[in-house]
C-alpha cells in the first residue's frame, strides 16, 4: 500500500485499492449494475480509473475477460495491484492509453460491451478542482462525449452494447454523439434521490448498428424510499458492494 491509499470491500471477497485521487461513487455502482455483462461477453471499460467497474463485474462472475483503458498511470498502477491482491490479474488487460489513441493497442470491432463513466462537465464549465486527476475525471479536459462515442463505435462489434451514465442536462449531447457514431439508443433510465426530486443522473444503452427508434424508457430508479432510507432496489444493487452502508 502506498501513502494515502486504503482498501475497500466490494463484496464476495473482492477488494479494491482506492485513494482520494482515485475512488468511485454511487454512479459507478449503478452503471456497473445497469451494464452487467453476459458470461461470454468481451467487455471494455473506457476511463477505468482504479478499476471499480471491472472488479464489480468479476465479483459477480462475468465476463471471462475485460479490457480496461485508463490514461492516468497512477490509477493503472492501483488497479494492477488490486487485481494481484484478488488473484484476478489474468482476467483483465489494462491499457495505459488515451481512449482517442487505441488503434494498434486493442482489437477493434470485436467487443460485445463497452462502458464509460465519463467526465460530467463540459470543458470550461463549473469550477475546476486543483487536482489534475479530479479535473480529468470531472471535466472534458482529455476527452469529450463525441470522443467516447467514436471510441465505442471503433471497439464494438455489430449489435454490440454501449452503456454510459451522465447528468440529465447532457442527454441531448449523448444521444446526438451516439447517433453520429452509428450507435442507436435503445434503453434509458433516470435516477432520482427520491420521488420529490428531479433526476440527478441517467443511464443509457445503445446498440452499434441498431435500427432507428425503439427506445425503451425504464421506470425511474429511486435511491431513497419515503423514509429517507435506501430503497429496496438500492439495497439490492448497493448492498452487493458494501454491507456496512445498509
């Protein structure tokens, strides 16, 4: 363990190394659940950070192999050590790379599933953090929604799934970027803190080469029930990760 790092349990005996610079939040847990891969899927996580989404998937037993792309070297190092700690190093290829420069680094047009928990703020929007790692994670300083959709298009096989999360105010940007890259939105779900609050997040899935139309809007995912406690669905999703939160 390096200075400033700690180990968090993900459930099922799987653990992850995190730090103030590289950690994960509820949106990461929800995206991992929303995009849950099938057993034989070939999956890729763009902007993998410390590896939370791949480790949650492997905790659940699938897929057989994952490619994780991450531009920050220290995050890749943390992820590599987490995999070694869990004896899962043979299940993930970590690619230290800009997602805009994957040609020759990975096999294109071959993935069944691509996911991304992207920066939420357009470059120049909002107050930037003093931490470079936080700027990369929160602002489109290193990649845009269009860059992410283009990378997903290059990676996915025909009818492969692309899943991501974003803030509701960027829904139009996401749908436009997906369609510009031959990824048709097919599934959408909003996330609210409680019934009386507006959505704070959305989860979306598109299909590479999908026919236009046919978008299914799923019931809203409520984080809290009327008593201010975790909803039953959140207990089911979040409880897999950390029992002491319940």
